[in-house]
C-alpha cells in the first residue's frame, strides 16, 4: 500500500485540507492508500475552525485532528511527500535526505508530472517519481519560487480559505490523473468499486494546470 504524507508549517490548515481532499479523491477513484499529514511546528494543535467548516461542508469531519510534528521517522516512512511550499521541501530534504527524490511541492510535482506524462500501466510509483526527479539538483532547493508554493491563507482576505480549497482540489485532481490514470487503477485494483471505507484517526484510504 502506498503511504503519502502532506507537509506544511503547523499541520492545522493547508496540510489538513490537502490530506482530506486527496484521500476523498482517491476513495472516489477506488484507490487504496494511506494519506497522512504533519507540520514543522509542535504537535497537538487542532485544525483551524475555517478548515473544519470547509471540510464539514464536504461531509468530512476533522474535529478529531491534532497536529503531528514531522521528523526523520515520519518522513522516511512515506512513499511520497507532498510539501505545500519550498520551505517545507527544504525541511524534508535536510531532516531526511534520503526522501528528497520522492519529496516535491504539490505544484512542482504537477508541473513535472505533466511533462513526463501519466504513469504507465506496469510502472511503479517509485519509477514514475524517479522520472519526475531526474533533472532536479540540490542547488534548486535554494531560494524562493512562488510558482511552487501554496500560499498560507491565514491573515488573508475572508475568501482565502475557500480559494485555498479550490486550488488544492484542482491540483489534486490533476495529480491523481497522472499517478492513477484509469489503466493503472484497473490493473492495480480490478473489480474494486470506487468507494472504500476510510480508516479512522488521520490515516485515510483514500484540465491541465500549469502552476
């Protein structure tokens, strides 16, 4: 089973939304995977009220959520780490260097994945990520690149959280179409209906955009 980790600053906003929206998309596709999230900050914080409200409107309850602090063990356990910004990407690359080839910002992976095309029927996720990573260099981790970052809505305009949810849904839909195109889903899960029960406590089964 594929394990995916979404990484942000406090694990109370962006990563929680992305985790749940990704899990819901995978469930709709009939894909079985573990999706979790973590942050750079201290553990134990609940999801922001705005996030709870947005997800509740989609039938998803995250009142149970408490933040998890990312460390080397958490990062190394993931087959794919999706960072919300380059800052989070750098944190992962420094904290758990071996994870860098499978750690991308969400926007970056959508961009690189669009270039290499969808995963082939018999291609592993690791092999596909290897192609996406092929031309990256450590020096590319330096500096800021707004096109790779998903902005933090905290302190923004009133509609910033809704805009974040929409942005994440578009990016996630595109990412899943690249990683789990129909021929991959059919091969990996023949005859499985596009609806799977989701485990509890944060581990969830779960148009071309150019950021």
